[in-house]
């Protein structure tokens, strides 16, 4: 889905440098956008680093970067400090386990109930796989969370009505780190942004990791209308249609300090992302925003 551009991006050749840091969730998408934008404007340099949404918003507000990538809602106190958020796409956080889990087939068939997830990550009452999924196992659950201030953990906690600091588990830095920790631990459970649980090229689940379906009606099994996790395309469609709950589905933001209109290159890049750049969203494993939302975000930059 593309919205009519507000300017002809291919005619006016731009040059200069942009710096971007922040959310792991938005990092692969931003890399793709930067690559495609530079095909049109080869004299533009775009430096991008991941480090979590907390780093992105802090870097933007401190003037360290032009754009902070943020994968959660922007707090009122951040707006007061000058944060200027622009929604650019959407994705979601999913629970994951190791492909080596001894009870994997039963876990995938039964799914994760919301109250069970709450008792794994928030209250700590559920300590074993038998409690969590009614499987024949005396093994404990090894719970993982994120150690860095990030949107993924914030959204996963918000699913249970809490905040990131309320999440229990061994803290691991970054999406790639958490995915790797769970892969290596047959008794581990964690959560990842879909871009790290699925391969954007093959559209299949990442080797060594399995996404645990959410048992949304809490009936102890994954029904046909809840079974949309096999491929990246399936879960993208479920997020877009609202079948997958929000949170942990959410919008992803570019955040500048103050309105970016005064920076010609920055404005041009953001406007391109919201127009021509939207055609790359689905292939990169993300969800396009509705036309009305895109139009509203574009208006902010004009």
C-alpha cells in the first residue's frame, strides 16, 4: 500500500548524512528503507545502529541522532522534552520456546493462555512446564526477558497490564540475544519481535526457535481461527486484521527532537518512508499502516 507522494523524490537529488539508533524491532526495516533510499540518492549517508527503544529515544532527545527508532508508545514526559513521534509501520511481539523443548508438540497444540503467561512472567506462580501447559514433565521453566529498555518487553508486559520492570526472568540484551538464549535452552521461554522469530527471506520460523500460539479464548487448545503462526505472512495477516491482540501488536515510530520540517534531508527521508517506502514493508516482514494513518503522519511533516 502506497500513498501519493508529497514530492517527487526521484527528481531532486539530495546529499548529506542522517543518523538513526534505537529499537531492534525497527532496525531491519530501517536498514531496508535506507538501502532503497540511497539507490535514489547515492550521496546520502545513513548510519543506523540498534540498541533498544530506550536508547533510541534518549539519543534523539539528547541530539545524538536525527531519528530514534522506538517500538512502544511515546510517554507524555518524552513529548514535553521535545519528542516528535511519527508512526511508520507496525509489528508484534510473540512468545517463543526452543525447538528442542521435550514437550514441544503439546505446547504448540495447547498454546499459551494469557493468565498462564501472567503467572510465568509477572507473579512467578507458574514454575514448571506441567503447570503451564498440563504436560507430563517435572522440568522447571527457564524464563527469559530483556535486560535493555525496549519496546518488545514493554509491550509484552502491557499485554498483562504491567510495565517492563515487572517482568521476571533472566535478562538478556537485545532481540538477537534473547532469541539465541532461548534456542540454546530446551527449557527456556521468552519473547521476540516477529522480525527475530521469523526469517524475512523464507517467511518461515527461525531455525531452532518456535513461536508459541496464544490461546486467546483460554479453552486449552489452539482452534482453527487462532492458528496463524506457521509463516510470517500468516501472522502479518492476523496482526493487520486484528486477530492478534494489541498489545503485544503495536505501531513503530521514528522520533525526532522537535518537528523535523527544518531539516530538508530528514523530512524528505521520512516522507519517502511514508509514501514510496511503504511498498517494502510487507516483504521485510512488517505491517503497513492504514491509509488514513499514513495521511495523518505525513501531514505532521508538511
